[in-house]
């Protein structure tokens, strides 16, 4: 009989960004590859520990999910903003903090309306 080998899996994740991609490892490292408007590729490697590993109370059930969601949302917006900055590379005016906050708030509102409220309203009128 052949001995079974244990397969090891790694949980890597990625996100598309403007003219590029970011890949994240379970250890907190992330790599961003983005193309500038002139065609040059820019590589950036960074490291950030998840909030749950820094504060024990944030790893409790339910709280852990909310914190992970917010951490992913904030980190995703930061990396998306970074990729837009790299792509533009000084061609356009940068958004101010309040403009970015307004854009995020509008995006969350629109996403909630389209994917939660609208389907609920449509189902109310179906027989």
C-alpha cells in the first residue's frame, strides 16, 4: 500500500488594482505590481500584521469577523489608492482625505442599496 502524503496548503489572496495586482500572504506580506501610464512596471513589497495578531480581544468570535472585514476594506482602499497614484504618476491632481472618505461612503451606500435594499424591494412585489 502506498503511504498517503499530507498536502500542505497556503492561503494566499489577491486583489485587482488599477493597472495591476496585489497578492497577500498569511504572514502579512503583500506585493503590489502596477503599470505606470508610460508602461513601466512598479514593484512594491510591504508588510503589515493583521489587527487580530496585535490585540488578543480582537480575535474573539464575531468581533474577529468585523475586524477582519474592516481591515480588508481599509487595506484594500489604501492599496487601490496607491495603485491609482502610481498609474497617474503626477499627471492628475490627487484626492484629498475628505474626498476619499466621501467616495468610500458613497460606494458603501451604493453597494448596500444595489445588493441588499433593491433585491428586497423587488421580492416584495413578486407573487
